[in-house]
C-alpha cells in the first residue's frame, strides 16, 4: 500500500468540505429554484392546472 502524505490528506479534506458545505447546497438551491421558475413560467403561459 502506498502511504498518503499529509498534504494529500489536507487537500482531500478541503475538497470534501468544499463539496459538502458549498457545492451540494448551492446545486440543490439552484435545482429547486429552476424547477419552481419553470413551473411558474409554464403556468403564466398555460394557466393554472384544471383551468382548461
């Protein structure tokens, strides 16, 4: 087995923290916001469900 240096472990920890603290929540908010916007905009164009 190869030994992992302290620098590599530190880099791995920083990448993990970046992904879990910043990137995952940001992507979740963008995804939910985008879906909400798409539904809102489609209802502007077609009217609310059941209105037809």
